[in-house]
């Protein structure tokens, strides 16, 4: 698990599919309020040694077991802000 503090860069597990444009991917990830889907640049993603995708996120705040994060991209239901369970925060 990542050392968490405001400003920390973490990775969030996500599902990745091809996007409509070159260099862009469609991602989905779980949050405290449900699944968020949107588009991110390839540079915001990395694959772990276990073939798991992580999307880059910046910690905004920590409230107990909840972590508020910002993800760069284009999302239909959010402006890139999300709240995830602490156990979903991985070292970037």
C-alpha cells in the first residue's frame, strides 16, 4: 500500500479498453459511490507485474478509510474527483 498524504501520487486499479483516439483509453474503476468510466491518456496508465492496470491519481485528502483523489481525464459523471477505499490506493 502507498504511503498516503495529500499530494501523493498513487495508482488505482482499473479496467482498460481501447479509446476512440490514438493514445487514449477508456477506463472504469470503483469508487465509494459506484463505478466511474471515462477517458485518459496512455501516459496516465501503467500495467503491474501481475498484468493489472493502474490509473495515476493524486491524493487530495484522507478521511479515515476514504481517500479523495483527482484523476486527469475526461469523465461523464465527475470532473476527475473521486473517493476510493483506502485499500485501493497502490504505490505509483
